[in-house]
């Protein structure tokens, strides 16, 4: 029993000592966290940066601070980001919409709280690299028998409804089935005679 207590105390002491040693190595406006994602830290260009990445201990920006540019740059107060916006971006004190992206180009109402940051200017969308680009520059790898179109004003033909017809859907840059093909239940573009 005494050995278990001693062992637990040693582990707690060692972890606490390691944390204090690591905290001394953190820069200004940073704090040591036992769990964080170093390649997905919020920055001026992408204040909501998040990704699926393993948890890594290290130095991260304190609350209210973001990286000026990438994960290796200094932590600055978020309100200073106005000076750091990239091309095609504008600094806004508040923006109540989720930005348009290559995948979902139309900005939509968002539950995200109002955060002062750099946002894409009107007419631009955020690409997977975090840059604001013209939607026509979005490069999407289309599947077999598909092509990328900036605009398609018809509801796509499917196995269930093989005749394309005018559609109320907004003009969205995306991958669409080539002429003579229909989209099946799995999302593939196939010949109508291959429908099951």
C-alpha cells in the first residue's frame, strides 16, 4: 500500500515538475497545455482553425490570443489581426455567418460566436489551405464520368429520375455527371442502363 502511494506521488511530482520546466520554455502570450493540436492553432487568417489531429503537449496561445500567421509565428492579441489579413480578406469585428468554402460556397447563418478576425471578402470562399479565393479557382477532384462546372442550372439526372430538369437550387460550383450519365444511390455517375 505504501508503495502505491509513493508511486502515485512520484508520477504527480514528475508531471508537475515537467510542466513547470516546459512552461519556462513558452514564449510571451503562450501557455503550456498537456493536450493541443500544434498544426491547427487558430491564427489571424483562420481564427476557427480545427482539425482531426492527435493531442500533443506543448506551448499554445493563451485565451484571447492567436498566431499571427502559422503555427510557428508569435501569439498576438486577436484584435491586432486587422494588420495581418491576407489577400482577399477583410478584418471584421463581428461576422454572424459561417464563411463560404469550396465545398459549401454560400455563407450561411452560424452558431459560432462573434469573433473579431479576418474573413473572406464578399465573392470569395475559403479553400482547404485557409486562403480566400474566387470560387472558380476551387479545384475539386471529380470522380469517374464527372466534370467540374462553375454553374449547373438543372437538377442532376439520377437512376430514380433520369431526365434532368430546371432546378430551384442555386448555381453551385461542383462536380456533375457528364452528359448521358446519371447519379446512382452511391453518388457515382453511371450509364442509365447500369441502374439497379
